[in-house]
């Protein structure tokens, strides 16, 4: 079981200054953005900067993984984005505004051709679709389980583009939390990811000044089954990493659970409670979060 990525930090791909500042980031992964953070006339510049940054800094074990958010697959920029960055060997590609698995399969085929042309092993570059940003997308979240996309790292979701697609004036309820529609979409994305046996990545937390709120929201997300979160500001990374790192007590208990299941057993008694295979799977996930 590979170690899940706790924190993905967005970085505008056309800003040499901001790219320079994140070289020593403690984020598990950086998302070098070619989409929303980059204006139309700056996209060619961003591709060059991002490709050069990955070539210089990518692949080292002591640095963040380097991912790229491409432009949507139905735009003129999509293929240019992939052609510019794949040969630099990014760890993964974030795919925005997908309608469902077919869009991801299309990107997979593009990546396969570009990897082969660059002498890379096909499947080297992972993908993380933002799987809820269109009105059609939520209905297809369950289809990822049958799509058989080997390079699929996980699924994530976003509320801003979805609310625009729905013509909504807000995506928040009266209490300041997500409105019912977005709670539903978030839950479906979580279940879609787990049905496909891939990671579930929580969306960003907008208020960069509210560290306590970010911490609590992130802890709840991990308790629900998310394994990591997107950050939009470097100051959010440490809080997210802490929230998605199991405590020493959790790790100790998970180790005891795994040890208790040693051998061919389906149920065990531990601390006066009966545990079965779902408890073992959860314990293994806890240990995966601190592995590597």
C-alpha cells in the first residue's frame, strides 16, 4: 500500500517568484497550475516555466512531488499543456472539469503516447481528476469503479465551478457550511473514490486566515475517509499535514490490530471488542498514512 499524499499545494505556473518560494515547501505535492491561476495570454509562458521547474526539481526523494493542473480537455490548451510538460516527468496531472471517466481515459491515451515518445514507461504519470465541476459529473462518480484506469491516483472535488455551472448564487448554507447540494456531491465523490479503490482528496478551505477552522475541517475529513487535502496558500500546508497524520496512539492501536490478525483469521478479540476484516483494512490505511 503506497503512502497517500496528505497535502497538495496550488502554485501559479506563470510566476517565477512563487515557484521559487515553494522549492522547500513541506507540502507532499505541489500542483503547478496552468489553468485558473494563469491568464489566457500567459499560458505559453506558464508551460515553459512549469516544464523547466519540473526538469530542475522533480524526482528528488527529499522534495515535494510535482504535479500539473492542465486546462480542461475540451479546450485548445489541453494538448499543448500535456505536450509541454510530460517529457519533464511530472509525478501526476490534475484534470479539471471532467464529465466522467471517459474524459480521464482520453487523457490517459494522450499521456500514454507522450510517455512512449519521451522514452518513459507508460503509466508513469498519475492522474487526479476534479470529478464534480460540471452538472453532469456527479452522476458518473460511481462509474470510476468500472473504468479500470490504472494511473488513477484518486478523485477530488470542487464547489466553485459546480456552483457556477448550476447558476447558484452561493454554495453555502445558512450556517456557513456547504449547502445540501454540495454536501451530497462531496459524499458521492468520497464513495466513488473508495468504490474505485483510489484516494479521496478533500477540496480546498477558502479562508486562509482561519487556521483553527482548517484544522477542524481537515480532521473531520480524515475521520470520514479522505486521505489528503488541497491547499491554496503555503501557510495551510503544515495544518493539513498534521490533520492527515495519525496520532501516536492511533498508530500504536493500528499496529496491534494488524498483529492480532496475523495468520489466517477473520475475526479477533482486542481490548474486549470483536474486530473483523473491515477493522483490519482501516488499520492498514492508518499505517499507510505514516509509511514511506
